[in-house]
C-alpha cells in the first residue's frame, strides 16, 4: 500500500521540512507572522498526511485534500517573499506537495481553489 503513495509521502516530507525551515527563519523577521503561522500549520498537516498514507488509512484521501489546500495557501504567502531563499524553497515544495496530495485525493487544482 505504501508504494502506491510513495511520491506523496516523499513530497509531504520535503514540504514539512521546507515549511519548518521557512517558519524558523520567518519568525525572526518580525513582520512575517502570517508566513510563519501558515508554514507551521502546513508542516503539521504534511506530517499527519505522511502518517495516514503510510498506514493506508481510509482517512488519508480526505486529509490530502485539506493538505493540498494548506499547501496552496502557504505557497501563496511564501511567494510574496521570494527574495528570501527559504520562502522560495518552501513555496516550491508546497506546490509540489499540493499536486501529489491532489493526485492521491483524486481532485484537480481547479476543484480546490
């Protein structure tokens, strides 16, 4: 079962790591509170997705839909700060994760935006 979801699991892990890095850097900037909060929320959702996908939970697809939405929101916020390398990396990881989560959830980008 895990092999079927491996691309999504890998994308979620990369996204969680990038979000944590971005949140840690943004929280020291003072005026990036929204970015910090979205990154922390996104990282938590990505880790939970990885857990549910790894165990083949019947709740994984629903959580993947939520995770894709969170990744889109986080990416949109981080894209406002692409002059910061960690925000740029986070936005890229979030966009990739959102797509993989949509693949698992069986929805298209237009259905979630």
